[in-house]
């Protein structure tokens, strides 16, 4: 056998292996350490222009919906909830697993719309009954739906659970149960909280608009103060948040709460509660909170000053509490969302709103504020000493038309008997 002689390797000509240059862009060390501030951002003016334009169009759209009235505002809230839910569903979605589970994503939406039917059904059932009282047949149908609403929702939920169990697939159990838990977490932390917004709307647009406006003002003020003056980092979860932005936004929010409450409280179509599901503007007698109190400025200001007294609505003092919460506590909803995004290693929940991210990025603090506004209203503002109205609500909600008619005849008989006894005693 002959061997091919390739010759000895020359030690003077070593061979080098050429490595490809990495095209990976490494993140800024300051961003990873939490020391990156908005005031140091090189592209901050471009980002500000995009953010401002988006804010302007959102403001125009919201003002138009507010002009349309209660039902359109509720529809806007529902649409926002659907977008938020879609953004959160997509976070834990895995394409490979989804291909092996056709139709599995529909189960998540089934649980979502079942929860929507349950929560909004309980909130709006009373308003729905009052809307259809003129049509007797329709009234009976609606009354039955209201009466058995919990049963309907329960069996819809059980149907979803049964379908979930039937779709369980070998080697996919962990992913499927993770999705099941993820769906219920979304319903609890997002949907249930933001649904209180609808309850606030029907107590009067004022109780929806003022809290929502305070969150928007706090967010904008924090951005502007941090943009121009931010130097001291506030929390590592949100590297661009600064103490200067937080303090400046708190002062601006509390001041705005006091002033906005005076402006909004003078419009009846904002303060009147909606008792049914009809459309159109409302007119009502202003409640005690929206009747101004006058305070004399005599001796406090120079004589040449044109104002001799000021008018303050009692609701403005309540607005201060809302402003304090919006500036001190509600931002932690944003910090929670920031930590959530860091856990999933994403910058924003979505890209629906240029310069702002997704709907979830804009509604993180709004959810916290909505439930506080509802609890505050029910605890400190709503009248608790009106049992007659509460009894009538129970009658309308739980009695059929025939039962209500029988109750009316029985009450008429009792009044006639008492009136007869009173005339004899005279």
C-alpha cells in the first residue's frame, strides 16, 4: 500500500480561524443597572413628538365618545378590555404548542365572555329592567334572563371546563393547564378590576371622567417633569421614573383634582346618574355635592381685588382624596406592570398606540384607580339611608310582572283600609 505524502506542516505558517463578527446589539449598561433616565435619552424629542401626536388623537376620540353619552362610554370600556385581554393572552402563547391544539385559543375567549356576561349582567340588570318596562312581553323575557343570569353563567363556565378537559392532550398537559391558570389570572387582575369602571359611569359620568383624567394628568406630568428635571431614579422596575417626576406629578394631580371637580361638577350631563340603558343627555336636580358653597374673601385680599368671594363645590374636597390616591398609590399599578414586562422580557404589552405601547400599558394605573373610585363612592358618597329605593330595586329585579301587579293591589287595599280607619277615628 502506498501512502500519499502530503509533506510536513510548516511551523512558520500557522492557520487562523476567522470568526464572524457578531451583529448583535448589546443593551446599554445604564438601562440594565437602572440608572438610565429619560433626561439622558438621545432620541427623547422624537419620542416626545410621537407620544404627543398619539395623545392628541386619543383625547379627541375620548371627547367625542363622552359627548355621545353613557352607553358609548361603556362600549369603549368593553372594547379596551378586549384589546387588553388579547395583548395578555399573546404573552404566554407558544406557536408550536398552538399548532397542536387547534381551537384551544377559543376556550380562553369563552371564559372571558362568560365572565363579562356575569359581571356586566349583575351591574346592568337593574338598568335593563327599567329600560324595557313599556314592552310587556320583552319585559317578561328580560326579567327571566335577569332572574336566571347566575345559572346561565355558571353552566356556560362549566361547559368551558368540560371542553377544556376533553381537549387535554398527552405531553401538552403542562402548557394547557398553564394557559387555564393564565386566563383566570387575567380575568381576576384585569377584567374584574376594570369592570368597576362601568359601575362608576352609571353613577354619573363625573365619577368615571374625573378619576380617569387624574391618572392621565399624573402620567403626563410625571413624563414632563422627568423629561426636563429628572435626575434621581425612583424605582428600578421603571428606570425612567424619577423622584422629580413623581413629586412634580403629585402636586399637579392634586391641584388639578380640586380645579377639575369644580369645572366638571357644574355640568348636569356629567353629574346626573343614568337609571336605564337609553341614550341622550340627562337633566336632573344637582345633588348636595354639586351645589356651591360661597366663602368670603373680605380681609384676606386687597380691596382692589375684583373677587370678593369664591364658590367651592363640596365634591371638590372629595376630589382631593381621589387626587392623592391617583398620585401616590395608583402609579404602583404602573410599577407592577413594569415588573410584569421585565418578567417576560418585553418593552411594551403591544404596539396599538404609537409612543405609548399597547392598551394595557395605558390602563395599568386606570384599573387601580377605577376600583378605588367605586369603593370611595359607595363608602363615603352614595346615600345609605334610603331604604325605600333599595326595596323598590329588589321588587323590580326579583318579582315578575304578575307578582308586582299583585303587590300593587295588596298595597292599595292596605292604604284604603288605613284611610278608612283614620276617617272613623276622626
